[in-house]
């Protein structure tokens, strides 16, 4: 065997030299040269040999390619073509089946490709076409197979190079990791000589030192074949190694490469197989084939051997610290709320200084104001509510406006106080005989509404102090203002409750009583020392004791400080009635009496309506107007005329008799004997009157005063004789009036109807007053005041009313916008921290939900699943903040009435109130929660750990929250009905949510509706958050067995998001916030105006 190998080796050397010499001196024939000759077989006869069919034994697929049994064609490996896979292909691997065959001595490869058959990549960009997704391709030159690598090597054995005499020997080596196979080809001047197929191959890398490694392929079996007619394979009758390669080369074989960083002398590759090594050693004296190789394999950048994606880590201590810090913040807020809620306003006692005298000067140096009015009327939607009312009230007097429900008391009081009414007001109003402008008039008056509108979270003292600070003169010292507050509290008897909360039945708990609240409301007006104080039913809802206390305080103000008080009152007690100085009695909008209360009794006695003894005259007068204003029933009227023989009917019960007796003071025993009464039990021609009708007949029938006792007065035919029991009326004396007279049953004895007829007996009362001496006295008093004012102002013409622009009855300069803002800010903050549940709930929910979201979305991965989770996280955050801002609907709802009344009274400018509410009410609820939640969620969910990204994340949450709150604030101001506002707010948020970009792709929105997306704050917030987080990422998508990296920006673009809109989105949210804040203020300024 050894002799055979020796002879074979000698033959190879001799043949190699001869072949090389012949190769240099003769032309090499190409297959193309035989094309003309082969053309004769185009129409060969049927007996010609068969065409190429690898299924036949005469044909073979080279490169150990598989034969397709169905077609008889070879399935050539990459880079090979032709019927039998012996022709190299050019172009590049990216060309696939369309690669062109080589037509010359070498291939002209595409850019970025190299190698004998253009299988080896040289640049990264050409690999994108060979990786799924078309991005992230990488030309790996490390030599270790990933999927299928290709190497081209130059043979470096010196003896072999010398023997080939300038012909270049080369080797191509490729491996398939999935099949565990490799291919080896030996080339001479880029013509394949023989090839080998290696199976059961394993690849490995060994780290030799810090700068070099060794890559090796170990294959258990190897099969080699010659390419017939090529060098070493019988070319030109030379040596043929075919039998040797097929019989002797069996394996195992190895292919190893050593690579060093920067290159080293030991770098290189070698191919080793025992039989081949013996041949090389015997012939050339080398141990094996030595090579210098270049490798190239197109892979995805994530497939680089040894490459491991960095594992995202969560900073647990940071998360724990943030959560603990937020919890401590909540604890601190609770402690501060508790401290401020428990802290009393008591402080060190300050001795009075010079400024304290200002409080006394405010009370003593003011100009007393008398109020006169005539021909006052009010028309609403064509209906006249009040008609031609007149009256006068002087300094030091208290005027009471009385009447039944619906008589027009409150409307008349509003007209006197020059409130902003919905209808049209007529008449003349005079202050000290002069007319003054409405704005100047409102500065010198105070107005107390019937229902209290006080902040329940403030104390009594704080409520009055706020009124004093906002409405007292700007140049008045603080100590003087506080002294004034203290004086008012003592005057009204509320000094002992000054530190109690106002309270309410709804939320803040019960505080002071109803009477105390009424006095606090009065104190808020008295503290400014108004010249005229108007009060709308100040005793309404109070018990008799508290009602008297309230009126007594008003009387003290009137008498001690020469003030003017006008109030409406419904059913005053007799001890309250005794305190009245002037009385205006209204009925159905008409004046029944207006004048001194001391003349009231005598006046009604004089017109035949005397108050019975023991009756409260206020109750009597109100009942009289009601009775007189009731239309008569003709059937009842037929039995209502007084008849001495039929003046009584039999009562249906003892109770009825007592009722009549108490009303008329008639003794039941004096009615007569049963025999006398029997005919009256069932009158057949008269309708029986009810008890109430009988009582009202006795009380409200008009009687004619005779001036002398009825028993001695001469009677006319028109007068009737009363029975003995009625003679008791003649002995009863009223407070100031004469004895009651007889009923006036003759229609001719009644006065004419009034001009504005009511169609009832009320016209009698109206007409009688217009022609009375009381009315004339008031008009005369008014004219005298006008004349005196004209004379004092240098205008002797009594027909010209002086304009009061120069009058001393003027207001004073109040605080500016900055001072108002400071006081209102303190009040708003007190209201917030004394009702802390809303604020604390927002903060607590922010922490709890942040931790819960951090748990659900903990450590988001940078893959498609992580992308989906990011979408869900950001969508939920925006939805949470968007719908939580619906609480802004009630920011002004709870104080709507309070604001309108305080604004009408001139407490402050609307802009000061609005700024205080926005800064100290909305911002604490809209700024802190997103900061708390963002600080916890961001590190727990593993979002990009970068300060710029974190800053944008917080910025978008805050801007979105503020924009949503501004929208809800605007809606809450526009719609006064809470249910409607809540519905509209929810619909607006849902509409905005629909166009966020999460539920509806931007590219699929119809063009006609695309503009609606620009109105969605959810779109700007969601796009800003997702672009800020995902755009810099490269997401992993595991497909086709690969971890494909997909740029986050590409995915966002497919979802319809613009990766360059981050700044635009932030700006848009800011514009939305500012715009709706301005719209909310405009709505408040123009809509929230008191109109009565």
C-alpha cells in the first residue's frame, strides 16, 4: 500500500509539472466554444442519447447536490448552477434563482459581494435584503457559522505554490448550521478541481487569550470527488486523483481558524484530514493544507455570536424610596391639614394704637342717608309686577316692607337696592334728595339676602374678616379693620362663637345655628358701615327669640349710629312690630299703605278696618290684604250682607262656636233662646256660611266709624241696628284707633275703584291710600328733601333734580387686584384644607394606582408585547386623569351663587376670584397627582431611564391633566345644572378618547372627519407619551426563528403617529389649557352675573 501511494505521489508530481506546462502553452477550452457544434443536436433523431437526467446512472449532481426525482434536475447549492451544478454563479446571494452564470474566467460580483461565486458579503447594507423585515442586516466576518457562512481562502503552502508555477490555488469553505454539513472546494485559477462534502459537523470557539480565539469545525465524515477533466482530475491526460479521493478520503476532517485582534503572525486557517494529510506530507512536505481565509455571512445584527442583549434592570431601592417619599408627603399633608384645622386664630392682645381710631371714625364720620322713592314700578315680560309705590325712610329709621306671599316684597326690595333685574324698572329714587348713579349707590349700601350663602369651612370670624378686608377702605390700617370686625361681632352678639365653623348639613358637619348664620350674614354687611342696609326677610326660618335678637341688632344700629335700614318681613311678632319706624304694606304689587308705622293703626281705623283687640296688627293687615284680594263668590255674597235677625247660624260643633266667639268676642249665651234660634237652623233662602267665612266677615268687613258710641249716635236709614251682643265692640278700645264702626253694606258708601283695578275689594284699599293724608305727607316730605338738596348744591329751581355726583354720600377706594387675590387665595386654601377629602383622595388614589400599575406593567420588555403594554399603560393613565378631572365641574358649582352675590356687592373683581380659584384650588388637584403617579410608575415599569424622556413623560401628564381640567372647568361654568354638566363632560372626554389614536388608526379616519382629531387632547397626550418612549427603542420581534429588531419609529408610523410631533403635541396641550382657561374666565365674567 505504501509503495502504491509512493508511486502515486511521484506520478502526481510529474503530472502536475507536465499539466502546468501544458496549461501555459495551450488554450483552455470553454463550454461556450462548443455551442455552435452542439446546435446540431437541436433536432436530434429519436435514437439520440437522452438529455441530462440525474435519476439515470450516467449522470451525476456535483457538489453533492440533491437530485429532484420528479424532474431529474439537480438542486444546486447557493452559488452553483448548470445542469450538474458545476458552473459558478455570479451576482450575489440576494439574486436567488435569477443569478447569472459565469461567462469568463471570473465573476463580476455585485457591490458588497466577493468570492469566486459571489457568495461572500463584504458590507452590512447588502445584507438587509437577506434578513426578515429588510432591516438590521449585518455582514458577519468572524468565521463562526450562524446560519450558513461562506469563506474563501488562499492556499499558503509554499511547496504547492512552487509546484503550480504561478497558478493560484484557492479553497472555498461553507457550512450550514441547521444541517450540520459543510462543503469544501479546491480551485486552481478559479477553476474547480475537486470538492468534498462533510457531514455530522460541529462548530466551536475557543478563547486563546484576551486578544485571540480559535474557531473550529469538526466533521465525522467526508466524501470527495473530482470534477472530470479538471486539473488533478485527468485534465489533458494528466494524473487523475478521482479514485484516491473517493476511496481514501473518509474523515474525520477539521477546519480551524485562529484570529487575533489587530492581526498576528499565527493567524490563519488549516484544513486537515488524515489521508489528505499523508498525501500532502509525502508530496509537498507539509503536514496539512494551510490557508488564509476571509469569511462573510449575512445575518441579523441580533444573531452575532456572543452577542447578548443587555438585560433591563429595575432600581428597586429607587422605587422603594419614591413610594416612601410619596407616602410621607401624604402624611405631611394630613398633618398640615390637621394643624391648620385645629389652630385657633387667637393671638397676643394688642393695645389700641392710632390706627384703631379709624374704626370709630368709619362709624361716626359717615354721611347719613335718607331714601325716598316714588312711582316705582317693575315690568317683566309685559307683566307689571309692582305698581306705583312710594315711600320715605330717614336716617335713624327702620322701614319694614310687609305683605302676603307673592305680594312683591322681595322684588320691590331688589328694585330699591338697584339690583340687576331681568325686567324693566321705573320710578324715581333719591338719596338725601339727590339722584346718584347706580355704581355709586351700591358702594354705600349693604344687602343681606334671605338665604345664607356662607362658606361652611370658614369660621365666623374669618368670614367677617374677609368681608372687612375686601370692602373697607384701602388706606385703612389692618388693626383698625380688625377692631371694626370685633365691634360688629360684639354688637350682633356673635363674639362668643367667632371661632366656630359656619358648617352645613351636607358635608362639613353642623356648625352654628340658623339665627347665628343670619347674624353673620348681617355682620358681613355691617362691617363696612353702610349708609343704607337692605335685608330680605332676615327673620325667615328663625324662632321668635332669635328673630327678635336679629331685629334688635338692626334697631341698635339704626338708633346708635344713625343708619337707615330697609327690610322685608313676613310674619313678625308683636314685639318686633313695635320696633318698626316706617311701614310699606303691599298687596298684589300695589301699595296699600306706606308711611309711619305709628300712624298705621289710626289710618286703617279711619277707613273702616280696625284691628280687633288681642290681634297682632301685622297679622291682621296681611290677612286683610289677602281677604280683600280674593274674588267674591256671588252665591256667597247673597248671604253675606249683615242681617240682625240672621247674623248667626248654628255651628256644626263646639269648636266652631269657640272659633267664632274668639274672633268676635260674642258670648255664646247671648245668642238667644232655643225658641228664638229654631227658625234659623235651616234657612231656606240663604246659603249657610262656613266658619271661616263667618270669622272673616267679622274681622275684615269694612265698618263706618260714627265717632260716638253706637247706643247714642243717631242712625240713618242706611245704618242697621246691632244686637246687644255686638255692643261689646263699642266698649273695646284699640291701641290708637276709635271704636269700630258699622258695616258698610251700601255700595254707594264705598270709595271708587283704583285706576289699576284688580277686580276685587283690594281696589278699595288702594284707592283710599292714594287719596289719604298719609300719602300726601310722604310726597310733601319728598319734595322738601329735593328742594333742600337743590338749594345746598346751588340749584334754586325745584323742578330740576340735582345729580348726586358731588354728594358726600359716596363709597371709598377698596383693595386693588393684587390685594384681592391675596385674600381670596387664603380663603380658597382654607376651604380646600378644611375639606380635605377631595384633595387627599386624589393623592391617595395616585399612590395606590401607581403602585398597582407598576405591579401590572413591571419591567416592560423591549419587544412587541412590551410595545402593546406601553400602549395600554399610557392609554389608562390618560383615561384615569381625563375622567378624574370631571370633579372640576363642581369647582364653581358649589360657589356659583356665592360668587354672583359677592360680585354684585362689590367684594372683588372677577379676575381676582378666578385667579385664586385656579391657582389654589385646581392646580393642587391637577399638578400633584400626575407628579406623584409619574414618579412611581416610571421606574417600576422600566421606561427609558433617561432624564429627558422622564421630563417629557411628566410634562405630558401634567399638561394633559391641566387641559382636561380647564375643559371641565369651562363646562361647569356654562351649565349650571350639575347632571347636565356631568353628562356633557363625560361625552367630551369620550369623544376625545375616540380620536386618541389608540382605538382608531389615524390613516383609516375618513378625510371628512380627520379634522376632529385636532380637537382631541387625548390624541396629543397619547401621541406625545408613546413617541417619547418608543421612538428611540429598537423592539424585538421573534419571527422565523430570529429575534428581529424593529425600529420603534417604524412601528409608530404604521400606527399613524408622527415621530416628529413631540414638541407640537406638548405645545398643543398647552394651547388647549390656556385657551379653555380664558374661555372659562370669559364665561364666568359674562354669564355668572346676578340677575334677579
